[in-house]
C-alpha cells in the first residue's frame, strides 16, 4: 500500500511540474508576442504605418480617426492660417496612388516623442515624409498607444489668377464657395483647404475661354503649400475677341466718310472730294491679350485700313483717285461676364 501511495504522489508532482513548465512557456510566449507587437504594430512606426495604409487604400475615415490627425483651430491659428478651413479635399476620390510604403528610420527624441521617416511612391514617383508622434501610455495594460504630436494634414493655399475655379485631381472647386455672400467679385481669387499628406495633387484650370497647365504638387509635409493657377485666355477666347474686333472694323468701313465716327481710322484730305470714300480693311490687328489689374488687355496694335476716293486738286483742278493704305492702332480690354460672355471695350 505504501508503494502505491508513493507512486501516486510522484505522478501528481510530475503533473504539477509539467503544468508549471507549460504555464511558464505560455507566459514567455505571451510576453514575446506582446514585445513583438509593441515593436511592430504598436510601435511609433507601426502607428504611422496605420495612417499610411489607410491613405493607400483611400480609407479616409480610418485615417482621420487616428489620434492627432485632426488639425485643430488652435493649431491653424498658431500657424497663422484661417480657422475652420473647408474639408472638401479630405475625401477618397481626391487621393493619389500611394505605393511601396517602407520605413526609412525611427528615432527616439526623448520625453516620449519619436521621429518616424517613411519612404513611398506617389503616382509612381519616389518621395518621403517625416512624422512626429508622442507616446500616450498603454491600453489593455500592455500595448503602447501613440498619437501624432503634430497633425500630418497639410493646407493647400490656392490662388487662381484671373478666375475663381480650378481642378484638383479631377475635382472642380470654386474658390468663392466659402466666401461671404456679400463678398464683391474680384479678378483673381484665393482659398485654403485642408488636405491629406502625403499625396500628390494635379492642379489646373480648364474652361471654355481660359486654361492653365497642369501642375503636379507633391505634398509631403504637414505645412501650408501655396499654389498659383494662372488662367490665361485660350484659343477660343482669342478667336472670339478677334472675331468681335474684325466685325467692329468691318462695320466702320460701311461709313462712307473720311473720318468714320467712333472708329480707330480715318484720313484728312485738303482737296475736293468727288465721290463717297470706300473703306476696307487691308490688315486686321492681330489680337494678343495679357492680364491687367482687373481685365485682360490688348495694348495698341497696328492694322491697315484702305481707302479709295476720287479727289480734285484745289490748286490746279486735276482729278485723281486716292487708292492707299491708312495705318491705325487700336487697344482694348476684355472682361469675362458671369454668364461666360465677353465684354469688350475699345480704347
């Protein structure tokens, strides 16, 4: 009986020892897993990677929900930027292609803050961005938690010269959309927008009469980025002004007088006029427009009118036909009216 009891006690000791070993192994594995997660997923670089991955898959909701992403009015004021900026660009369809995301470097700055640098490709072009994150403690008692010490969002400051609208990554916006209702119309306009970084913005202007070339603007810093969109008259605009000017000059030629009224050309003849003068345009002034302070301007541009008229000399009575070109110059200014039509003023 004593031998049987000893064997049972020995068996229980071995079972308890096995359980202790298994528990120790499980505890070690758990600690190793927690350590691995804190080094990777729950590290400062892992936190930034969550933000970048969200942008890469165009999940703007998840990106904006990460701690510290929201750019507060206080932060805007500190950067001397307007409060309550429009969030129009914080939408999935405006984001560019973000690929090849890889960690370049992570450094501890002390006092619980880290600097994280990631490389990536924006629309296929290599870029990088630096992020500042702060440790905020742990959750579940073991996993590190972080927040952006400074928001990764940027501010696009768009100035549209000689127009108000522009396109950004295919989205058309009007800089006057967030202006006060009683704001007077201006020749050039400006607006600021919250924007994701990193991303690449293609900014341009295309309309019936004006165009500005596409600018690729990679935004890889959480700062204000100023972009100027120079909307200039396109071929349709120039052609329309040329047609209007030619028509005006043609109307002037219908006046059978030496000095057509309100017209840029005329001639003085001191001899007797024998018949009605006949005018035509030999060379029309070629329209070229540049932007002025409030309108598009054409400086004095030369042309040639042509006159045919029979005159009699007051000196000897001889009769001759004056058949000659008469040079002239004309200037004008053009305004694009709200309905898209042109208002042309000759000078």
